[in-house]
C-alpha cells in the first residue's frame, strides 16, 4: 500500500466508530480493494513449523466456544462479479482483519445464482469483533461498497456450541495453518434466528450440542459447525461449512428432521439465510 492509500485508510477509520448489531440495518460494506499485506506467506510458513494442538472436545465444542462472532449478509449488484468481489476481499480486507487483536478465523462467500453475499469473522472477544466492524466500514467507504447493494444485515454474538472435523480450520493441522486454512472452495450455510421466549437460549445451545452436533458431524463433507447467541437480544446464528452444497443441503434436512422428531420449537419466525461457496478466508 502506498503512503497516500494508507493516509486515506487512517482518515476513514478515524471517522467510523459506531458498532453494529443485528437489530440495525445501517452500516457500511465489509469489502476492500487495496493490495494484500506483505508478510502473510512468511507468517504461514512460521505457523507450519509449530506443533499442532488438538481439538478440545470431540462432539459438543472446541476452541471456538466462548469467542465472539460477527456475520454480515448483503447482496452483490447484478452488474458486478461475485468472483471479482471475493478477490478484492482476499487481497484487501483480509490483511486488515488478520491484524485485529484477537483475530481467529474469517470467511467470505457468495451465491452467484441469488447474488447473496456473506462474511463470518471470529475473534477472541467483543472488542476484536467491534474493531473488525470499524475496519470493514472504513474500507467499504473507500470504494469497494460499489460491488454490493443496500445496507448489510449485521449480527454479533458469542459462540456457545461448536464442532469441527479433523483437519478443519481450528485443529492446527498443516492444511489449517495455510493462510486460508483450506476453506476457499468449501460451501457455507448461515442462518440467523430469532428466539422463542419459551426456550432459554442456554438450553437451546445445550440441546443442539448434545443432539444435533453428533448428527451433523456424520454428514459426508462436514468441515465445521457452530451456533452463537446475542446475550442481549437472544438472537442466534448457526454456521455450517461443508465440502460442497450437497453436504449443506443434507445438514438442513437433518436439522429439520431432528427438530420435528423432538418437537423442538426453539425459534420464532423464518430465518435470514445466506449460503454459497467460500471465496476468501483466513485463519
């Protein structure tokens, strides 16, 4: 990045301090258009040399539990390329989000057929999540927001249940320690849900961990899954990553069947849905 570009970024970021939650439709784009930061390849090589660490538990959770998640959902303009947008995010915004204190995991993707676009970021705490929103808003104002229509739906919460397959993004495998964690090309499905007040959120996450997680882990192509909740509103988000769309579709079928068989009425209303191929990622 040249000095002029860095000065523009700093100026934009200093003017953007507000934090977003699901209840707000306002906000700015998560996208960026600057070049990738130098040194990412060197950091990946250094990580590859470190000893891998195991997943904390096999079924109901792992290192993702307790971390903060930020999800953004919006639409790509009909005259813009989703592939070009993913390249801009990978080269421009990913270096910024990787530099946020407490950064853990990030993916962005799109569905070329529907034009839907999403991103998911995981951070060690709420402060990191808020900082990622600030950087996203600032970089969107620099011009990449021209790729997307309208204002994003933005959700944030705390992960309460999680699981991943061996070799997935958080296990510390050699594949996972590459800059994108082997996630580019995988298929993600995201659902934002409103709570049924008859069901305490903690109980919902507990039952999902005990009942649904073992089922979703058995789906061919399973990569990872987590559920989170906003401690204020009770709004929830569920994210699944699979090798392909067939796995994601099967996870939806299994979830519907599990909920029906157990007469679980965890949620109110219809979900906000986003899905598609992951085109940008970092771990």
